[in-house]
C-alpha cells in the first residue's frame, strides 16, 4: 500500500483542497484529486503541483468509482455521501479508507463491513476530521488518563461566517430539529435541544451549547465503556443558537434553506472562530481537553492529513472497520497534529457535570446496533 496512490474524494472542496495542498508535497506523484468536475480537479492539480493528478469520481456512480480506484491504496473522503458505494468498493478491493464526516448509515452494517474488510485486508477508519476525529482522540486520551469512563461529552462551537461545504452547515441546523431521546436516571425522556453554558477556550469564550446528536458519541459506550455519551452545539452569533433551539422545539425544519444560510454567511463574514471541548468523567472526577482557533476547515484538513498519512504509509494497517479511538494512539496523533501547527490544550481538571444524561438519535441507535426502542426513544445499553 505504501507505494500506491492516495485519492481525495471531493478533493477540490472546502476541506479537500486544503488537504490536497498539505499532502501533495509529502507524497509527490501519489496524490489524486477526484470529484465530479474533472476540470476543477485539474485546475487544483496545476495549483498545488508536486505531480498531483486529477480523476473524475462521482460517489453515486459505481462505474466512475471503479475507474477512479485503479492504482489507489488509500482513499480519504471529503464529500457528503448518501450511500456506501465508495466505502463498499474500497472494502472489496482491500483499499484503506477514511472519511472526514462519515454518515451514520455507515454504521448500520458495520459487522458485515468489518468482516469483509478483514477478509480483503482493508483498514477503514470512520472519522478523520474534528468530530469524529480529533474529538475521539481527546476522549481516548482522557479515558486513558482516568483509567475508566462513566460519561463523555463533546461540545462544539461553530461560527456561521466560517467557510463550509455546500451542505455542511445546513445539515447541522437541520439536525437540531430531528427528534432524539435522552437517557437519564435509568429512564427515557424526549430530548429538546436544551442549552447550558459551556466555557470554550478563546477566541470563543462562554457560550450556551444545546444538546445535539454529534456522530462521534455513537460508539463510546462500546469503544470506551461509557454509560453516558452526549453532544452539544453552540453557534456564533449567539442569537442564532437560541433561534435554532426555539425553532427546533417547534420541529420547524423548513426554515433551514440554502438562501437563508447564504444570507447569514454574508452578514457575518469574519465570524469564523471554532472550538471543540471534550469532557470525560469517572469516579467523581472530570477532565477535559479543548481545541480552538479560526477557520475550522484548515483544522479539519490538518487532522485528516494525520490519518491519511498513517494509512498511506502502512502505519495503520489492521484490517477491519474502526473508530479512531480503537486503532490510533492519541499521543502520536497529537504530536503529528502539533507538527502541522495545531495543538489542543493538555488535559485539565474541571467540575463534574450534573445531571448525567445521554442523547442519541433513533438513526444513531440503529446505526450503532445497540439500542432498544420504546416508541420513538432509544436508550443505549451496555
């Protein structure tokens, strides 16, 4: 695998083009920029140089996938996928695969995919961005330091004026309006996007963060042994988070249109700060790590490059389907991330969070394969 090409699906997108620029110089003659628009891919190759090449790839078209994977040893996806066509093709061919934002549906058939990957020799790491990705490595690091895990909380703050892919921010806002359930004190209740203050590092600061079904929490009960796992979302400007929460309570999903998102971006150009905080509790203690800065796409590309390099070099070669915390060493990951100019804060003690509740969507429970249904509610069991 070490001498084969590394293909970036969605390689001329917001994250993909940054990732390509990072990897082309390190892997000369081996980076392939792929997407539906071959001319855009070719233009980016001319820009980043180092022998990078363009290839047409439509993740919804099996024929273009088969052609695009010729000579490829590693694939990193930076494009929204509705189906598992690209992932399935990589598994069948024994090609290493990772994804900046894997769909929850990728976990709905994880056992079969894992079995097929072990047979073909494919190493699949589902999560190479900020969340899942950096967040998982933080959770693994904190869990290792504490020696056990009772709960994990992932809180993310995003600025509406930052640069995102065409559908990324819309999908985030729409997710607020999807029903999900909360496990609390051994029972179930319908979860509204209730907010509480979270102290994010500068330049974000304290924000109200609302319950949110981030995909990185899906498998923590399995991978880390957590009884509780939840996610939170804060938006900048703060009024947008409050408005989104109120509209989510009313299940008003139609307000999230492309035109509204574009108007918000234009109105708040420069509001491009992001922050990630992961808190792990165990035995009455709570520790946290954080990661913050500007231009989340740059940070995402830097994190994705760490996983892509490990796959392309053969450092990650265990066949199967994995989450980052199952296969990657956090110390090595953060050292590589720091070498790219991005350094999370060291672990620090913080006050335990009460009450301990876990949020998970019906889709998440189905994808993880560890939920029991009571009406529209799902409660994660160990």
